């Protein structure tokens, strides 16, 4: 008779532990994946319900508009406002509101760009001063003045170049 070979208890425990960890990892991954999918579908459902409600509101508005367009006075006023029709002796003047809003937005954008340019130049200038004064060897006063003049002329060129590009845009 052959003797059955038994695994040592430590090896058995190790194998059981590895199988348990793998099983636990798989179940955890599945549960997390399910939770993420569920949350994703719930968010999608909310978005679609909101879209459905907005479309129903739009449908109600359009149905009311259809009812109003059956009235001749409203139809005439609507045609004058939307399509610039006029009665005899009337002048039509249309004021475009969108262009005013665009100009205000452009002014805001320009002011933001100017602020960004000023901040960048200030950071570069302060960085240059810090680099010059933290240099380990102490240069003579003439060399410091010369270095500062070189940096200032360089940044003046950069600033004027940036300003020219800003003006051209």
C-alpha cells in the first residue's frame, strides 16, 4: 500500500489564504463594479427625466403658441416683430441685442488678458530679482547694475512683444 502524502499544515494554510484572498478580491471587484454601474445608470436616468420634463414644457409652450397664432391680431403682431413686416407708413427699426452682449464679453476677456500679462511680467521680474540676489558669489555693484539692465531690456522687449501680439489679436 502506498502512503498518502499529506501537505504540511503551513502550506495548506497558505494555499487556503491565497484562494480566500483571490475570492475576496473578485467579489469585491464585482460589488464595486456593480455599484459604479448602478450609480451611472441612476445619473443617466435623472438626466433623461430632466430632459423629458424640459421637452414636455417646450411642447406645452409650442401648443400655446399654436393657439395664439390662430388669432389674427396676434399673428399680425408676431409677423411684425419676428419678420420685420410693417403696416403702411410704419418704419421698422431693429436693435440687435446680441452684439451688445458680445462686446461686453469681449471687454471682460480683454481685461482678463491684460491682468494675466501684468501678473506674468511681475512674476518674471520678481524671479529675476530673487535669482540675482541669491547668487552665492557677491558680484560687484557695477556687475549687478549691468545684469539688472540686461534683464530689464530683455523683459521690456518681451513685454512690448507680448503687448503687440495682444493689440493685434
